[in-house]
C-alpha cells in the first residue's frame, strides 16, 4: 500500500487529513508530498491548540503533540524514536518505535481510534481529570508550607 493509498483510506473513511508541522522543514516536506492537503505550522502554543482542537484523532511523530492532544481528549497514534514512548503508552494510546512500526499496524491503530473515537475521548478526559487531582493532592503539602 502506497502513501497515496493510505491517505485515500482515511479520506474514504470520511476523514480529512490535516498536517500540523513542527517546523518549516516539515511543512515544506508535507507540501511536496501531499500538495492537495491542508497543512500549517503553529506559530506559538496558542496557535497549536487552535489548530488541534477540532481534530478527531492524531497520527503523531512528536511525542509531546500526542500528550497535548490527549489532554484535549483527542486520541492519537504515535511513532517515536526513544524511551519517551513510555509517556504516551502510559495514557493507554498506541505508540510504536519507528524501526518496528509497520504501515499495517498504523492503519489498524487509526481504524481502531476512528471506530472508538468517542469512548477513547471520554477515557482520555477522565484520565486527565484523575491525574490532575492526584498531582494536586501530592503537591498540596508544599503549598501549605508558606514563606516567612
């Protein structure tokens, strides 16, 4: 299956691919490979979230992008190159090491997210709330110390 076939698979499933590049080099590459698809490079954090907030799901090669999406309740499939993949896996989302990932695995993971998007979004938002509560409870004693 070619890259073109993979994108057609998404488009035929009713999804509009959108490339959110990390930098100008990625943006240029996306324009060269898929000139007909929309794309952007966020100018700042606010712009990133403005671009991302309407996404149904993500396919990310940037681990922190996967985490930011998860915080918004947007599930993603991640491909990475180092131990930070464990950070994404701790959210229960699919994460693949780049040298072991296959196109078939990625398509299956995307199809699963597509088919279970609402439930996965609710799960991620609940995880966000639970994690925030746990962290606030752990940090609370430090806020109570006060400064003399």
